């Protein structure tokens, strides 16, 4: 259930002694950013301000993530699980979520696969072209990168037209990879594309 002001009372506050565990997920990438707790007032405050607010058990008060660091979690939505006793917050971080400066409090967990690939591709800019195919693409320039996207796009279309499922899957993987290279070659990232898709979703 998506939580709104008029559905807060439907949550299982009594069952959970007034506090519900809350998992925060990056609204674009799906990455898990942190875990905290919310009471009813924290949910109301989050919905009212658009900045994700929790209940701090150590401070015994509401605290808005980023109130000191300014690394706010811009609220996109709050959802309850099937038993109404746990919450999922989808948010867009203004900076690192973890107080240690990491993107996530689960720093050792890998990013979602496409974002991990995007980060790897970005790291290959300026690398030794003789040791990295990705680096060699960057050194060949935008036209060659664009050409590769076109070639892989044609291969995907041909595989789809002939219903060659194995080829379609493999060529699609090649296309996604070369598309990410093209984005990075143009100083863009996967997140820029996801933001457009999110806007179109409305």
C-alpha cells in the first residue's frame, strides 16, 4: 500500500510498539541505501516536507536525514508491506547517504548490475587502451563509439526479426554495454536516462 496522510492509521503501530522498521531504496536505481525506524509523526513529517524523516531511538526524537550534512533524502514515496508492519521508502539522495561518506550504509553490497557496469565503464576513461577494450573505444572517439551502438542495434533488430532468442539476448547485452559507453563518452550516465524515464512514467 502506498502511504498517504489518510492511510497512516492503517499501519500496525500497536503491533510494533509505535515504531516500524523502514528500508530506504534509491528511487531510480533500486539500490538499498539505509535502514531506520519511523513512527507516525515521522511518516507525517516526511509526507509534509518531502524530506525523509525518521525516529531516532538514541536521540528519542524525530530526525530528518541530512539535517546536519544537508545530504537529504528527497522523498518519492512510502509503501507498507503486506502485513502493514514494515515500510519501504523510495527516495532520491542529495549526496552520500551514509555518515561515513558512502553512497549507501551497505557500502560493501554491489550496486545494481547496470550501475556497476556504468561505474566500471566510467573508470576506464583514460586507462591504457592496450589493456582495455573500453578504454580503446574512448580513445577512438565519439564517431567510433556511435558506430558501435548502431552496429549492435542492427544486430539486435536482426535477431529479433528472426526470433533467434540466444542471439537476441547476447546482442542486447552488447548493445546495452555500448550504449553506456556512448553515454559516458558524452559526459552522461545511466542515471540521466533513468531520470527521463521516471519523468515519462509520471
